[in-house]
C-alpha cells in the first residue's frame, strides 16, 4: 500500500511490481486515459505486460459506452449491492479486501446454484 497522496499513474508502478510475483500468467491490463504515457513502456519492459488504454472519443460529450471499461463498472455495481461494502467501515485494508472476496463468492455461488423448486 502507499499513501493516498500519490498520483494513480505513479503508484501503478509499485502496484504492478507487487502483482508481478502473484499473477505470473497476466499478459494484458486495461486502463483509462489517466495511465497513458511512460507506464505502458515500463510495464512491458519490467513485467512483460501490455497496457491497453481505453480512451473516450474525441469531441464526444456526455456518457459513452467504452469497450472493456463496462466490465469494471458492472463489477462495481454488483459489489455496491452488498450492504457491508456500501461504506468504508473497515479499519484495516485487508478486512475490506476480504469483504470484497466474500461478496464476489456470494454472487458466484448464487449464480452457480441450481434454481430452487419452491
């Protein structure tokens, strides 16, 4: 973890460096325009990962469906349905991460379970 005062694109190198040991099969990362720049070249050289930048259309105003970004937004919407995750109640970051895992497990078990006959 790093402090909230660090810009996202600057903190991304630290996060990706930590992820390198954990996710060895990762090849592609989708990011928004805020991560454009030298991060892509660094990720390729240091980790062997390609960072695809999803940008908004030039001159487009208002809401726009962007490829690959809807997956993240949809997942956040699913997590937002979990009451415990509606606010940041946790003192430790690890506890919050575990609640996200539990919420996603709950979601997947409900989807994988056969429908009840009653």
